[in-house]
C-alpha cells in the first residue's frame, strides 16, 4: 500500500467481507496462521487480509478490493511454490485452496480443473476413466502454479508439458474482469499463461487435454551404491540418448530413505537412485527398460507394474510440508563428463539426510514444439539439475544455502543459461534466465493485461509503463 493511499476502515473491510461467499481473515482471526502457512517452512509472511475464495465472484471481489485500496496481491493455489510467493507481508492474499472441483469429460478426454486442486486430486478424478495429463512428480503440488510455470513430470516426454496440454483458461484480470483465453480467444493472454507465471491475472478454471494412461504403468526405482555413481550415470546417459518418448529415466543422488524395498544396512547411506516410468504397453516397456536394469550391481530393484496414482505419490514423503527448503536448478542440452564428475563430487558432501540432487531427463515431446509456441522457452533442455536442499534446524540455513549455491555455480559452465521458473527460490529471481528469448513478448502481454503491475508477487515481468 502506497503512502498516498489510506488503509480501508474496519467498517469498509467488514462491508467487503459481507459480499463474500467465502471468508475473510485478519491477523487476529482463528485460522489466519493456518491459512498463511505454505509448504516451505522457511516462509513466514503476514498478509494484512486473506480472502478465502469460494468461487469466481469472490476472486473478482478480492481483486477489485485490492485495486481500490492499493494492496499488493498474492495468490495461493496449492501453496507449494519454493519461493513462497503465495504469501507476502502487508498484502491481500487471494486464497484459492477451497476452489478444488474437477470435472472430467471422458468422451472428449478433457478436464475442467479449479485452481485449488493439487495433483493427487486431479489424478484421483481422471484415473477412474484411465486418463491423465502430464503434471508434476510430487502429488501435493498445486495444479495452478505448476501449470502457469510450464509443468512437467513422468508423462512429459510422451505428451509434452502441462501447458502443452492446456486448452483454455478462465482468468480474472487486474481490472476485475473475467475473460476466457484459448487459441481462438484472447490468444496473447493464452500464450502468456503457458509459462509466464501469475503475471497476468488469477486463473479460476483450467481446461486440460487428457490421454489414455494406466491405471497401471511400468515404473519404479533402482537403487545403486554411490561408489558406482559415475558408471551408472554414464550408462543412463547412453540409454537416454536413444530412448523412445514412452520411457522416462531420471537419476537422484541422496541418502537412502528407510523404504521397505531398500536393505536396512543401506538406510541413511549415500546412494544413486534411478527412477523409471514407461507410459506405454507393459510388455514393450519391460523390453525397453531392461538395459537400464542391467546397469551395474544394484542394491534394490523395485521396477514393476504399479498404479499410476501410486507412482505419482511415491516420493511425496521425501519432501514433507514444513521442512526448510532451498532449491536451485539449471538446464542442460546434454549430460557431459564434466557434469558427471561434479555430481559425484558434490554427492559426497550432501549436507542433510533429506537433501537430494535430482537429474530429470526431459526432451522428447517437450522439445518438439517451437520455442515461441508458448511462453515457456526451454525447448532445448534434455536434462535438468534440481538441487532439492532441505533441512529442519534453522541454525543450518546458512550452511545448506551455501552448499546449494556452490553446486549451482560449479554446474554453470555446462548449462544453457536457462532455468525453470517454478524452481527459482528467491522472491526476485533472474527473469531473463526464466523467460529467455520470450521475455520481450511477455512484456507486451503484461502491458495489455496488467499495465499497473498489480500482479507482481511472482517471477515478475515488469510492464514498460
């Protein structure tokens, strides 16, 4: 709120609260602390008002009230964003978490999804019909933030990004108007929503294309001793160089969690986990993935038929809400020998039991679209490094953040210079790295839809005005 704007009176706030079908929370209200809490335990922000929206009308009312009273606007969907941008000091939070309806049309293979939905809720509704859309790999992630940043997961090599499967969206703009965006209507806004984050408005409904998936897929982890990490990474690189788009094979370096398929003597020791998923015929998948299972001398191999919903939730317990999280990420066109050496070097110094160095293999259908097809620009990425550093004790903040930044810097010579916007930990990140060559076009969309930069509590695109 600017110095020129007087804060609204209690009477005005009460009057506004009376217009809502949802609820309005102030700092002294019961439920306020719960509503302002997000997944990353490092985030401790105190908004002035929290509007818990029950529907689109409440969203319009919240945006109008914030504009009229010059409140900064933050938007909470699943609250899973690493930078905690859902909540900010002295802001009006638009809390969408209660808007969690999913409507599947199995005939057209589409789904209408509200912005408070998290991935396991979406999968629950679509898998009844043997359908799914590409989404993230942690099922507690909110669909809204994931989608607006691009979105990728186990199905992306076959079916593309989450935004590549977005058919339309309903958006409340900075002017408080509800508009529809698609390839045929408000095309510039639709382009910007697909990777440009929450810069242009509040999405109240997403329409996704669904695909036939599951309900059982060939998937599972293979666990190797860390001493074999270099050999295994080289073998996975060779496999991925010729892998079909149905196959997704990622690597993770971390301390072995106490999971039942891992021998107890390995619990807590550094390992390399190869995570596999085949989004096609089961028998063909067994043939295709066999070379991966033949690499090295694994400690455990749990690859087999698993429910797709189960595989989507398999790693949820490794990143619980409330832990302290600091992530850094980079994109790569290939996995070089220098990268492998650096992975091995820093794998030996992982600072906590919960921390992991994740190495997703992307490419495939993701990279078959032109760079300017959507605002998401990273169509040259074959591998990503996502450093998921997490810990519990606040006294370890400096140590853990420093280790993360050191690894990130060591990998920089091998990287493209791009970064996935959803994995930028700071409130203000490198927007040029996130949006790359699409940034100038995003500014044009921002000028058209939010020239006053009302939606700036995000990986912000600044309007020229």
